[in-house]
C-alpha cells in the first residue's frame, strides 16, 4: 500500500478506465543513482488506458531543498524510471507503443519555481485537489447514469471509492 496521495491517484485513474499498478519497484544501479550505492525506487502509479502510459510520481510537495535542486531530483527520477521501462521485458513494448505521459501529482504545488521548471521540461504537474474534484465529478456522473436508467446504485468493491460515492450520494459533497 502506498501513501494516501498515491491511493487517491490510483483510484482516480481506475475511475477513468485505466489499468493501474501502484508502487512498481525497480532497481537503480549505482552509476544511475547519483549516490555511492545502488538501491530501489518505485513508480508511484503506472496507469495505462490502451493509448497512453502515465508514469506518475506523487508528493505532498517538492521538498525543502532549493527549487532548482528539487526539480533536478524529480527530472533525474523520471529519466531513471523511463530508462527502466525501456529495459523491462514486461513493459518495454507497452512503453514503445504508447504515448508516455510524465506526471507529478502534488498536494501543495511548492516551491513554485520548481513547479515551473518541471512544466518547462515536459512534466505535467497536477494539484491533488484538482484531481479529487475531477474524481468527484466522475462519481456524480455515474450516480446520474444510475438514476437515468432507473437502476439501483451498483456495488463498489473499493473502500475509498465507495466512501467518495457515499459522500456524493448523501449530499455531504456537492
């Protein structure tokens, strides 16, 4: 299980019809790590919809380092993660045949200059609250479809999504 941000992001993609893998681990060799030793890293959320492969890093914010250093760390992480996807026999073809979308989801988009550096480098930066609002809109649309077709609300097996749906259905979230 990942962080609460990763869990929300994974459910967001699931509701949009993506196949989702959370915390896809990979080994980073010493020469690529920028450190004295190699180690493990992970792709927080890997989401595929048949056309696009989203490689997503989830963070509460970009950290306390200088903005330039924070952005460089994220950019280096994407470089290493994408290099791994190219080598991974299970995902190589998928990555080759899809549009790869690099995305960072931030609870707080800070520091602003680091966010701008990421955007200018081709990384999509999404604010978590915007993603949550969109998830709520998707759930509202599903509930309207149930009403339109005169049916009962279907079973939701995911606890987090059932919670969101109940908040919308009961009027707690408008």
